[in-house]
């Protein structure tokens, strides 16, 4: 029976393309919001402070500061309401859960950017895409 459940979960996970992101990364999550009969996309951009890898039950927590107030939102990774996840910048952190960010404010709440050869290629590719769009 356990095998049947895994097969069904794998089928449901097939359609989604999830980028490889980690805690400390700044991401932009596009969420489908239904208002009456209209459906629109709402952007939520912030720092990933926690990630839970459990197959179909995977989730991640994003934190942002909105008008001086910290706002956290937990997203189910394979939920149909999550339209897309875009990585804005990679963070250089040493922990898996960044709950200590809740107690920090201002400059203390900044996360260093991870500078590696892969990141430089990523930034260059993003810059090239942006110039092609204009």
C-alpha cells in the first residue's frame, strides 16, 4: 500500500518545475489569488527562512518586511496556488532554519550574498535576459 501512495504522489509532483533554492535565498513567489471569478497573480518576495523536504508535503517559509512589520508566509511547494518561484539572489548562511531572523531588524537582518562561479554565471544570464526583453 505504501508503494501505491508513493506512485500517486510522484504523479502529482511531475508537472511542477521547482528551482533549487535553499534557506537564505531571496525568492519571488507568484501566487494565484482568486477574487470572485477573476484570478490574478500576486507576488511575494522575501528571504527563505525554512525549508521542509517531504515529497508532496514539502513546504517553505518566506519572510519579508512590509511597512516595518515582519510578514511570514508558508507555501506548500507543490500547491496549485503557487504559480512560479524565481530566485532573486543566493544567500550565504550556515544554518538550515533561520528563525533567529525574527529577532533582528535593520542592517543586522541582512544576509551576505553567496558569491561563487555558478552565481556569477546566473547573474550574467539574468542580465542578458533583461537586456533582451528591453
